[in-house]
């Protein structure tokens, strides 16, 4: 016969903390505390297996349960010294849910169960406190009526309000025993009227009804939504905990409260929490009365003494228990307690939620205290939580007026004046104004505006749209795909959340949450020393994967190093031509209709390009730098409108019509699959030649300069589909190197490698590796081309795919390990079969995603490369991936 019930209490328990799957978090920890000899009211947990059986059997309980529940109740009666349903000395119980993962407030609870007309009278006589007894009874009818019988909570509240009005009373605490007794009659009449049956007086019937209600609440709308949001499987089910009641509301020597064993905001090693004298647990949560602090120094109001001074013995005992629990669980705990007539009872303990700053401090402190080792401390920190630490963030205490939501494309927060063009952004920024660039979407010519802006908002585009990628690289907070922001460029305003925001109005962008807020919200600067630095140091000692950054500007490269990047894994050279002056030369080059025209334009670009590399190599000081040769989706570079066409014509010294004609000729129906990547190098080799020359000359210049270190050069060819294509371009680079050697007497060491961004490239990795010294997976394009989903257009429908479970997460954010992942594994294997020392990396956006990093560790990659601001997250995730693999 299955065991459905697990007893605890009286210094022993059948369960333990290790049995969370079966007993739920609450039940497992109650058992654990009982075994530790802590004062836990006796009770039993009905297992999650029963929940599964209940639903499998059309919501009915197995016959074998009845005898087990009877015996569970006998166990509580014996330990508590009272009898269930006994009028002289009644046992009251609480019935609470408790699933494997905490789902706060999502499921139902019934307190004070076991009260009826007779036991309420018995409780009054036994405690000598009729007021308490009838208050408890009316609370029970109200809760049971609502949760189990389905009579609206507000109907009971209305009756209570009317009773108080009639008596001229404001506070519940002013109700007398007789007042409560009168109200109870009204409550019972309400139940009779609504159900056509009396309120159940049979305590057994009450117990089974409550158990059933808690199991039913596993499937209520709130719980279903919560599970979807937090990815909790329905199959887990909930347990039910039935436990002897203890009362924090039996007088002034009673109390109830919650405590964190350390401060959950700062991580300070001091107990932190709140309590209420003469109250039941739900009063603290409901916020009807303002709770008081546990510790004196935290007091705002001296008229409300801290637990420390109001109940010093209880406070001391709570402190001891809190230390014990922390030592036992080796983690900060979130505790619920009740004091009944001067005796402390523990009702719950669980790992406490905390801010990233607190998480780091607690982990570092616990290592110093000898509670944790470094590896456990590193495993404890949620990598994504570091995000909070790396960008200026909004003051969490400031009020927020949300105008609209969008995709949290680049984290951090900034406030400024709204502008609708990059030119305006640059003008105002030059005058020292903070601006927010608001565009339907951005393109390369917005780069200067994006740079000038404090944050970027686009109404269209996804997590890997131009705006998102560039903003992340720049460390600008950014929201994309804010579909509810209706931009009217002509009118110079946008409408959102019922408001119309014009140019010059101030908004705040919270790129971490994807919230667009009215007005300016104050921010807090990041702190990267102390516990943060300590933990990152430990992570670096553990991890095997190297972490590089995607960066092309000196500012990005400097940020990347500040955050601990060990090189540049992707320098997107096309991003280096977005400057107003350069883009014209770039356009001239693209639009030239003969080799000579192109060479003239390239000659203008060469010195600029060389200077860029000099600065980059200087900053990276001998670390590896992977430079990707030009990969422009051409449409991003074509001039828009007459004015821009005129600019290019003037610069090239040709007729406007000629340029306009070339623009028309070069327009592509599908630029993402068009004349981009190495296809440009194949058809116009002079472009890649210019770039290779700029790279080599810059490397020579830096190596020669005072204190200059030779850069570890990696030249990367984008978007290849096979070995032959790469061989042609490698020969081209080697040819330039040979010329440089002739001209300069030497050429710096370099490697030629390629990006793997197309399914065909992954499949033909063996051939490709013959010419490539390294592969870097371009998972943005590889995802786009494997799924056949445009990375710029996925936002509008991807949510439906995630909601319906086709993807666990947006595959442009977290790698589709099943599909794209299989191509990566295949390419790694075939590549290394062909070249054993092939270096493997990844530089798509997934390089900064912890779940994807675990996958890359398993594939045996050498490094990941991500936005500078995700480098610390990647360092930590890489350490955790290594620990998990061990
Ligand atoms: C990629 O495709 O993953 C990549 C890194 O290149 P880009 O985003 O520049 O296309
Ligand atoms: Mg790409």
C-alpha cells in the first residue's frame, strides 16, 4: 500500500529536506526542522504523489487514504495533547499547500479548522478567552466559506463592516466576544442561504473538504499562470500540510512574524524582519496593521518597539534558531514564526530571495565564515542576477508611471528628453542634454544618434534587431518591439498608455525590465569591487571556457577589459563605418560601378580603418583580437532619400542620377540572404584586401610602438558555405600578408578562420577546417538560417511559439539546443576530425546566455564571446557549467 502521509513533530519526522519532490518545499523543511529538534507544531504532509493520483482518478482520493489521515490526526492529537472535534479540549489545524517550487499566494490555505459551535465554546472555556475563541471561529467560517464552499470573501467582509458600523466600532480588535458570536450567526445564515445547507459542523467533513480544496487550487487560474511564467511543470503537483494550530492572537504575550536570517537587500549579516503583537500570520501579509521591525536599529517609529526590546527572550531564541538553520542549510533563510503565550514556534523555513548585491555578499561572507567552499559559493549566484549590478539601475524605491512595455533588449536604465531623429539626438547631446532616441527601428545611419543617446526605444524589431545588437554592444539601455508605442514622426510625438509624449518630454527607459516610464526616475551607479570582485575571481579559477567580448570601438573594448574580457571574439568591421564622414566613403565604395571607383573609395577608408585597429590593438595589449572582414547586409548601407544620394555623388564626383541608378540596381528583395558576408569578398576582392592591409599595418605599428604588445591576430571570414569559398579568401589574405612582408620586412603572426553561420557550413565543417584555423559560431545567423525565421521579424510571433511550448525561450536569446545545437555539435566534431587543434568559439548573442553557455561547455568550445556588459555573466556561467560537468 502506498504511503501518502509523512508525520512530523515532537522531535522526529518521517521526511527530510531532501524529500522536496515528494513533500513540497514547506513539508520537507518542516520535517527537517522537527528532526533538528526545533519547536515545530506537530503535523503531517500529504505527498505530491497523492496530488497526481487525485487528478489521475478524476479528482477522487484512493480508499487507502482514509485510514492514513485518521492515523495522522491521532499523531497530531498525541503530540499536541488535544483532540480533533472534542468539545472540551479541541485540536485545531491549519491546512496549507506546498509545492516543490515556491508559488507564493497562488494556492489556498485554511486556518483554524476543527471549529464548530461546540468546539468554539470548548476553546472559549479552555483558554478563558471567549473573544479569542469566537474571533477564531468567525475567521474559520470566512476562510472555509470562501476557499472550500465558494461563498465570496467580500460577502463575509460586507457583513463584518455592517456589524461594525451598527456597533459604531472602527477596529476588529474592538469587537467583543458577543459581537463576534452575533456575527457568526450571520455568517452561518449567509452560508445556508448561498448553499441551501448549513455550515459543516463535522470536523472530519471540514478536513476532507479543505484537503480537496487545496489540491483543486493546484489548477486554479492564478497557479496555472504562475507555473507558465516560472516554468514549473504541472506534473509536479502540490503537497498538503496539516498541522496543529498555534496562535499569535491570544493576547499581548503572543505575536507572529517573518524573518530573514540576513538582510535580503544588502546581505548584512544581521537578522531582518517584521512582526505583529497579538495577530495571526495573514495579518502581517495583508497589511491591515503596520508590522514592527525585529531589530531596534531598524526602527522608524519608536512608539512601536522592536521584537528585540518587546520580547527579548524570544528574540534571543529566534536569533539562535536562525543561526542554526543557516548553518544547517548553508544558506540565508526566510523564516515564519509565531509566539503563543510566550512560546516560540517555527512555521516555515526556506531559502530567502535576495538582490544580486546581497547574494554576492552573503556568498563571500559564508566562505569567510567557513560555511561554504568557493565552488558552492560560485554555484549559488544566479548569473543573470549580475545584470542588476553592471548597469546604472533605477532606484527600486522610486515610484514608476509605466507608459508601455517592450522587449528588454539591452539592460540598464536612463532618463532623458525624447528625440525622434539621430541628428537631433546628436545636436542636443552636444549641448550636454541627456536624450532618448525613439525610432520605429534603427539602421546603421542611426549609429551616431544611438551613441549620442542615453537609451534607445524602437517600436519594432526583436532581441537581435539592429537597435538591440548595437545598443548592447554600446552598453546603452534599449527597448525594442514596443508594439504599443505609436510613433508619429511627422507630428513629432508618440502615443502610449493614454499619454502623448512629444519631442523634449522626459521619459525613462528601463532596459532591464522593458518598461517605458513617464518622467525621470533616479538611478544608482554599479559597484564592481568587494564581494563582486571576490566571487568573479573564484569563478575565473574554476572555468575552462575563455570569455571574450564583441567590440569594435575603443570605448567598448575598454569596457570589455574592465569587465574581465580575455580578448575580442568579434570585431564587426562594418560597424566601424557608421560615422557620418565614413559612411559616405563606404557608400561611395559600395556604389562604385567599376574597380577603379571602388579603389578610390577604399583608399579613403584605409587610413581610417588602420587607425581604428591601432587603437583597438593598443587597448587589448597582446590579447587575441578576432577581426571579421566586412559583412554588410547591403541595404543597411545604401543611402536613403535625395539628400544622402547627393552627398555620395558629390564625394565620388559623379552625377546624382548615376548614383540613384546604382542604388536602384543594388536594392535586394532579401538582403539578409543577399550580397553580404564573404560573397562581397568573392565578388569584390579589393575590399577584403584593403581590410587585410589595414589590419597588418596596424599590428606592425602597435608592435613597434613604445610598450606596444604584439596582438594575437585572428582574421575571420563571415558567412561561408563551403571549403572552396574559404580557401579563395584565405589565399587572398595570405597574398596581402606576403606583400606586407615584402614591404615591411616582416608580417605579424596571424590566423585565418571563419564564422559558421549557415547550415551548409556546419555540415561541410570538415572541408572548411582544411583552410580554417578556427571556427566562431555566428549563432544569430545560424539560428535565422536554420529556423528560416528572420531575426528582425521574429518578435511579432515568437511569443506564441514560446507560449505553446515549441520553444522553451526565444531561440534568438537562448540557443535552440535541439536543432541549431545539433548543427553546432556536428560542426565541432567534423571540424576537429579534419584539424585536431581547430580553435572553437561562439560570437552570436547566445555567447552571453547562461543556458547556452552550459551547452557550449559540453560541445568543447574554447571560448564564448558576448557583449561587454555580459562578460561577467558569461564568466560566472562558464564556471557553473564547468562545475556541473565535473
Ligand atoms: C551572428 O550571426 O551570430 C554574428 C555574430 O554576426 P552578426 O550578428 O553580425 O550577423
Ligand atoms: Mg552573422
